[in-house]
């Protein structure tokens, strides 16, 4: 049965961004917002470890930043509860996983309100352990001629939720994991704002693993 994706309560849409690494995706979103290319507001950032928090803080963004270390919690449920408590307190409309490596238990009220970006064309090269350099190494080893990125709704497992946006780029004969990663990230910088803008407009329906936009939306 098709399900309508919840429309945001706020305009501009309020984002909670979850980070485990250097925060480059968060910085890209901040730049898009500042330039007027993305009509959104950064409500809060949540980092899964102190190192990520230090790196995000170093970017000098005007945004509340919290650390919720996965190692401090006995299980996924308690860790997720702590994360979503912060998100709820920030009154965020949409959760954006931005290199967030920890599995989350998504509460019912946040179903289809959590997005993830993956540095490959799902459903290929996804799943547990497939992140960052590991993904690009696997793409090169497989001999792929194209790669890219995928923005999808996060569900209760790794990289299996309905796909919202995909963008592609070529894989070159002399590519290394690092050079391919840089080219894929260029597409990520376009794809994530595009997906967030879709969520801000509303009119998205999910049918199984397929997403559809209302007529007139792009």
C-alpha cells in the first residue's frame, strides 16, 4: 500500500545532521544553505564520537553540536534513543545521515524522515562494512565503468531503504579509490541538497522500495 511521506512542519525545513567522520557533507549543506541554493535550516549536529565532534567544531559552523558515543551504550536501542532525544529537542523535521556509521533504530514517528547518502549506486556495493574507501575499492575491483551516489530513506538495516535520488559519474581507467571518491563526492554535493529540497516540497509517496513524486515536482 503506498505511503505518503510526512511533510515538514517548518519552513524552511529543519535538519538534524548526524556525523561520524570529518563533517564534509555537513559543511556542504551549510554552504548550500548560505548561498541560497538550499532552503533549509541546520537545527543540530550529532556526532557519534569525540573525534568527529572536534572536526565538525573546527569548521566553525553556527550550529549546536552534541556527542553521543556509541561505545557508551549497551545496545542499538539505547544509543538510538539518546540520539533521537536530541533530535526531538531540536524540533528537527528531517534527519540527514552524513557519513554516520552507526546503525540506528528509527522510531515510528521518524519513518521516512531519515535520509542517508551512500557513495555508490545502491543496491550494489551496500551493506554493513561498506563505507568510504571500502566502497570505492570494491567498485574498482568489480571493473565498473560508472559509479555515483545514492540518497535513500534509512530503515532499520544498512543501505536497504527506498531510493530518492541517484547521480552518476564515470570510473576512469587510471582511477584509485581516492580519485574515484573525489569524483563521487562532487555528485554527493549535488544529490543531497536535491533530495532535501524534495522533502521540503512534500508530495513524495513510497510504494515498497519505490519512491514517486507528485506531478509537477522535480
